[in-house]
């Protein structure tokens, strides 16, 4: 069984580890956000087009068999 750390010591350890983190700059955050939004936009266009194409092909197949 693991030993328990008291809350004060835990918060001190968290603060020490957080100070070691290299945080992104405002510019890096903005660029990353813009890239994510662009990729979401293009992925949504791709999946919309694929869905329309598959629906169209299926409607042709199902209507041809009747």
C-alpha cells in the first residue's frame, strides 16, 4: 500500500513540478489554435463530401435493384 502524502506537501510538489513546465507563448498558442480550427474545417468538408458520395452511390444501387 502506498504511503499518503499530506496535502501541504503535495501542493508544494505540484508547484515545484509546474515551475519546470515550458509553457507555450501567446503566439504559439494562437498558431496552434488556428491550425486545429483549419484541420477541423477541412476534415468536416472531407467527411461531408464522403457522406454525400456514399449516399449517392447507395441510392443508385438501391434504386437500380427495384
